[in-house]
């Protein structure tokens, strides 16, 4: 693929936070629940917080304005899937955006419930741990769906989404460029 057919979409901060949080999540879901588990959980929540800030002030495709899953964007994308011709998105597609937001919320909620479990006020209470466990299961499900969706959509659209999150580059599609130019003038 020539450089003119590629565009840098994911900057270094988006890619680093994605992979570091992914690594922490995998470690914390399947590793021991020890002091490192707790520290890594707080680190993941802090990275999610930093990524949210970057969603406001970051580079073009990292910003929420580029990929926020508004109802109209979501419905248009669902129609494109139903037609068998998924719309190309340089940033997250609307379903991917919903998944990112869901996983971020779960990471933050897990850090919060993990912190609550350590407070004296909740000593002997089971509900913080029960909620923490349910959130962890929900995150496991989301991670599995996310990975499956990356594989399925990479095959369906013939665009290696995993490589895009590693290199930062995605293919430039003529329809995406025309839509982007229209949005700029509308």
C-alpha cells in the first residue's frame, strides 16, 4: 500500500493507552488478586481518564467529535451493515465507539469498586466485591466481543484493524474523503 493510500489515524498516545490498558485488563482478569492487581487497576483507570481528556484535546481522529456514537451515526452505520456494505470510518465506527465507551466505563467502575472494598466503612460487606466481580465478568464479555468484532470486521472490510492499532495507519477510502470534504463545507 503506498503512503498516499494510507492516513495516520491513531496517534502514539491512543495506541499506547490502548495497548497498556489492554495488557492491564488481561493481567487483572486472569492474574492473582494481590497488591499489584490493585495498583494496576488504578493505573488502568488513570490511563482511561487521560484518554478521555485526549478525546477532548487530542489529535483529530482521537477526539470524540470524530467518533462519538450519536444516534444518527449509529443508525446510518447499522443500515450500512444490514445492506452488506459496512460504511468505512477512519476513526472508530459507531459500534466500536460504543464498545470503547463501555469498556472505559467498566475499567473506571472496577477501580471504584476495588477502592470501595478496601474502605473501613464497607469492612465485612459483600456487595462491593459482588459488584466488582459482576463488572469484571462484564468486562471479560466486552473484551471477547471486541476482539471478535475486530477479527470479523477486518475480514469483512479487508482492512486490518489490528495493524491499524499497531501502526496508527488505516487505508484512505475515496468515499470517506468525499464525506469528509462534504462535512467540512456543510
